[in-house]
């Protein structure tokens, strides 16, 4: 066992007095049952009123959020798309595909976040509003982490480009500037607006120098006195060398140019060109990468990773990926300044800057309240072939472990189980077993739902589960007296024993009522009839009725006889069959040949000789036996008469 | 089909239906109803795809559908039909049939009428009743016909408290769907591959005609009648096959078309353009079948997802001497001459498409992936 990474969180169950009473629990998939026992904690038992409830504790509560359901459903499609990405694809095309997938995931998170935000604003009571707001911040953190992972692990941007990506990352997540900008520009006199210089500073901090320049030109227009220095500052901003995506400039060229520009800035500082305007002076210091000047803008930077990126932009724009962790750590230390300790999010980001994927996933698993994030991120990173070496000391690899956890959570939900199926499919080691265990536990309240579950099982050749589901449905149908349905289900399950049972019910009903129910089914059995002997008999017996109805007496007679001689008919049913033969024996023309009549007689004798001899019997039984005896007598008479006619007929036919 | 809008709605959608347009109206469809299934709480919801002008500015883009109102529904919504402009009839997995009334003034839905135990199982030999899911409902003002897993057919009339007519044990297996053939005849399909025609003028509980697939007893899940030629009927089965039937002749389908890879949940002829047919399936696909025969060289135009449809036709040779113009394009089954163009309408496959509806140039469908797709330019 590895040691624990943190103290497990304590969940307090309202109403349960764990101080006084002992508690008991039982694990379920994704849920836990908890209740109080009657044992108290100490031997001295004082009478404490006990809690009469059993509690269901769910660990994955996010699954139950209405808005997050959209995230689960939409990302399910993306997940499937990712699994289908051709393994053959290599190099650039593969990378661009993976980046696209990652962006899709992020856009789904963003969509959810925006909706959650709307709901939080519209929430009537403050408690639920707070809850939604906290969800928004969780989603926002998820997107932030994901985006950084995308830049560092999937995009794997080289030096130079790396910083451009990081700038985009910061701009995307520190977005208060847009509303501020709208506010300032919307005012009558922008340069007199209270937040004007804040806005310009933020724009410079985010490296949005073109916009900053435009702002400065407004200031220049408003106060002619400072127009000159504003223009100089504007020129500095314009000439700052940057790597543009389409440019073929080499890194060394860029570094050289940047060095020149940096020296120029330095000169302006030494000349005290901007001394008359403290705002511009501080801007210049920022552009020189002065750490103290940057830290003065703590409020505007709002977090250490913004500080990190700005610091890199103005001091080392061609930073190499391997050097990132050094800058990250020092930026974090400088920014927090020993005043506060880093929070989980800081640790996760720091781990990412250190390129420690496992640490990122581990910290996320601990910090986040759902498995969605880690499962999908890990899966994506696995597709980038970044996790091969890591095997857990139990079960399977980390990707599979997290996917299994996530999918089990989905199965615990009453309606999201369909999504879970596909996740299990892509877990090569334990997915199948997990699916088998989960799928049998889905409550089947309608046939349509059962059909959907069956389709899932049949597509995966899970014959055992198919049989058990069909059996459940067949049993249900029998209980509801729907014999036709029951038979259909047992045919689908190829369950011979159950088909026999249902066929017996049909025959019993026939004996009681003298007519068959559910003819539409029995008459259309087709090849399914061969499933069990009893079912074959049922089908054939109905065929006999048909022939008889169509007055095809000879065919009917031989079928009837073959049912007995082939021993397909259950012995208990022979008397009924023989009675059915009676009208055939009494027809005007001879139907049973002499030989057939002998066989019929044989059957009758078989039946009567094996009849158990009863001892004491009540009146009802006596009456029954009386009827039976009369029947046998009548049969014997009819058989004898038919035999006589048949012999005469056959004799005369041969003679002529 | 570039313009297909998806919206995730946090509930698995079992049924989608357009609200019928008032007769003589030249508008296009803009309101549809959906029913959900397999949730802890199920809902019947009304949606609008109309333009909300102001919504376009704050993120809601044109074509996105907005929720008008919804109401709790007890049990899964197994089927859903508009009775008229304001009323919606639903079939529940609890065996209950409900009529909901839409109040356009304050955008609410309310229960207008309810038959709580329309479908039930009678226990063996005991008077104990347990409810049976109602699987299908069809309306033809003022009549409502429902079928269920109990093999029962009910004929209700709006504003009548009791069923006007009930056929107990109409089917030994589960009835999956029902449609009107021509009043007062209805058509049902069941789980052993049979199509039965019932005439309410006849007493007794025997169908007036039984048609069936041969041998295999593949369950049929959906049925739709050609809007103009009432003898032409399309059904979809568990194996995803599309069958076209001519109920005037024979007891077997005229043609069997290999279609989806899993259960076909719904089939619909286009109501005003019946050479077009739409099907959806458990395999997550939604197909548009175009049998209008005026395009030559169709085989080259087959889109992704649409495989060349193989005709396993029981060709009816005597069709040749019937006047050509009256033959529905669905009954002529000369594979060399007529090809059907099939287009897959949904971009990527995932979970089951449970329901679809077409009206004019508009199509709506709902899926188990909790998304509703709408397009307003079907024939562009």
C-alpha cells in the first residue's frame, strides 16, 4: 500500500449520532448504505433514541447535476470519436487531431460553465446560487488545467511558440479586462475614466500591446502636454519584436532583435524620459520585465500564473519548455511572498509546469468531486502516448482504472447507464467483466428498455446475460398470465426448459377450456418449434387441428398417431389425443388403416396397463374414474369397429 | 443538411412530435413536443424554434430551440401524439393515457383528461391488477386508440370517461405500435412480426386481416401509412429492416430493404411529399430515403452511412400492367430502374435515435444521448 495523500474528508450524516452509536454500512456500486446499529459505543449503555432510517450515501454527487449531464452526454460523443482516431495516423496529422479533440472537450466545459453561470445568476435563493457559483469556479478551474495540459503535453509547443500559447491561455482565463475595456471606452472621455490606467496596465500585462497603443493615443489626444511621451511609448510597443505564426524568422534572429529592443527600453528608463508621468514610467518598467514593478501590479495580475507569463514575456520570451518549472516555482514563491500557502489548484498547475503528468492527475483526483475530468484527460493523454510506462499495482493501468471509476458512477445513475457502456468497451482488461456485472442490475420496467439492454448484450456476445434477461422477462410474462409473450421470450433466449414449461401451461389451459389461446403465436412458430419437444408437440398438435378443420382426415390421422408413437406427446396427454381420434374412427369412410388401428390399440393398452391402482378414493375420484372407464370402453369399441372395417376394405381392395 | 441544430436537454428523449399546423396555414412548423424516458422524473415539454429576436444577441443563435413549458409525467413517455392544436396525448409505462392541454396565454401545460388503468395485466386466476406499459397511441379527432404490452387495444373518445371499445387479448404478444388505416380500421404491429388490421365495426376480438414476415418472427417496432395511398404501409423491425407492404394483396411485404444495424424505432412518410421517407434506429442513425425517381445515376450519389440498399423483393410481376402513374414509387421494385437515395442526416453516431417527426421542411429527432436535433431545411 502506498501511503495516503491526504486526510480523507469526513462526511457528516444528519440524524445519525456516530458519537454514541456504532454504525454499520454496506458497499454498493457507487453508493453506500449506512445505518445505526443498536450497539452503543461504550459499555455503559445509556438509552439514546436511535435513528430509524437507512441512509444511501452517494460519493459521486456531480453525476446528479442536471447541467453536468450535458457535459457527460456531449463529451461521450467526443470520447467515442477519440477512440476511433486511426492508430495509423502519425506525426503532424495525429497531433492536430488530438489537439482538436482536446479543444472540443474544452468547449463543452465552457458551454457548461456558461450555462451554470446563467443559472447561478438567475437562482432565487442565495444558497443554491452559491452552490451554482462554486460549480462555476470548479468548471473554470477544470478548463484552466485542461488548457494548460493541452499546451504543454499535447501541443508540445517549442520555445518561442510556447509563450504565445501561454499568453492566449492567460488572456482566456483572466477576462475581466473585456468588460473593463467596454466600460472605459463607453464613457464620454475615456482617458479621464478612473480605471483608464488600470486598463492600459492590464493590456500591457497581457501583452495586448496594439490595444494598449490605441488607448495611449486617446490619452495623447486628450492632453497635448503628454502627447510626445505617449508617442514614444507607443513606438516602443509597436516595435517590440514578437514571433508571429506565419513568420519564418529563426529563434536566434528574434532573440537578437528582442535584445536590441530591450536595450532601447533600458535607455529610455535611464534617460528618465517618462519621469513626468508615473503611469508611463511603471509601464516601461513592466516592459523591461522588472519584477518589483510587476509585483506592484499584484491586484491587476490576480494570480501567480499570470505573473509568470507576463514575467516571461518581458524577460525571456523564448523560454524553453524544460526551463518552465524553474520560472513557475519562483513566480509562485515571489507572488505569494510567504503570505499564504499554495492551494490545490496552484499545486496542480505547478505540477503541470514541471511536466509531471501523474502528479497532475493525482492532485486532480483528490481535489475534484467527480471522475469525469481525470478520466477524460488521462484517456486523451494516453492517446498522446504519454502514459505507457505507468502501471498500477492493482488491476490495470491508470487510464483504465479511471475510466472504470467514471463508468461505474454513470451506471449508478438511473438514466446515464447507456453512456457507461461505451466507456467499459474501451477498457481492454476489466471493462467487459464490469459491464457484465453492471448490466444485469439495470431495472427493466418496460420491454422497450429491456430490448435496449438486450441489444447491448447481443452486440457484445454476452450470451449469459442475454439468457438471464430473457428469462426475467419470460417469468414476468408468466406471472402476468401473458403466455404468448413468455413463449416469445423463451424462444429468443433459446431456453428449452422454460419453453417446455410454458407449452405445458398452454396444453393445460387447452384441456381445461377446450380451446387454445394465443393462436396467432402458436400457428406461426416456424423453425422455433424445434426448441423443445413439448413445444414441437404443441405446434404439431395445432397442425392436427388445422388439418382436421380442413377435413384432411387421412393426414390428420397419421399425424395424430405419429405424435404418440414417436413419444413426442407427453403420456399425460395421450388420453386427450385418443379422444381426438374418436370422431375420426367414427367417420363414414375408413381413415385409420388396420395397421394404424393396431398401433392405436397398442397405445391405449400402454396407457391403461400403466394406470396406477389406487386404494381408498373419495366420491369425486370415483366419478372421474367412472368417466375414464366409459371413455376407454368407447375407444375400445370404436377401435374394434374400425379395425373390422379396415380389414374388410383392405382385403377387398387387394382382391380386386 | 448543413443546418442541423443540436441541443442537449439533460433528459433522454423518447418521443418528438411537431404540433400540427392549422388547416390552410402557410406557416412552417415552429412548435414541437417531446417526452422523456428512464429518468427519475419524466417530463412532457413543448419547444419553439421560432425566432426570438432578442435572444440572438445574447448567445442564443438562430435555429436553436427554446423551451416553452413542461410538465411532470408519471412514468416513461412511451408514445406521444398531438390530438389537435392544443392537446397532446401521451402513453405511459404505467399503463396510463393522459391528455395534456397547452395554454398558450401563460405558456403552461395541464392535465386535461386521464385514463389511469388503460393497460393492465390480470394476474393468473386472481383479480389483482398490475399495470402494463402502454406502448402506442394514435389520434384521429375525436378518437384515440392505444395499444400496450398487455396485448389490449383501447378506443377512447375525448370527453368520454370510459373506453368506448376495448379488445382484450387482441394479441398474444406485445403490441408495439398502432396507426389508422382508414377510419374505422386500424393497423397494429407486434413483437412476433405480425401486422394486423382491425375493424371497429366488427364485434369480437379477431383481426380482420393478419400479415406477417415469413418465418423469422422478427419483432416489428413501428408502422406508418402512406399519406395518400392508404394501402401502402411501411414498417420497421428489430433487425433494422424496412418493409413496405401493400395491404390489399398478399400477406407478405412487397419489399424488404436492408437498413439499420439495430432496432428501427420509427418510420415516417413525409406527410406532403410521400416519396420521401425517414427512419431512425437504436444504432444511432437517422436516414432520409428518397424514392423520387427523376434523378438518373443515383447510385453514385450515395452518401456516407447509406449503403446501397439491397432489394430482397418479393417482386409483384402483375404490377407491370397497372397504369404507371398510380403506382406508388414504394411499390415498384425493379431494382435496376429505381434506386432509392439514402442520406444519413446525423453527423456522428452514438446512442439510439428514439424518435423523429417531419412536417414541411422541418425535421426533429430525439436521442438517448439527451440531444434534440432540429433542421428547418430538409430539402435544401
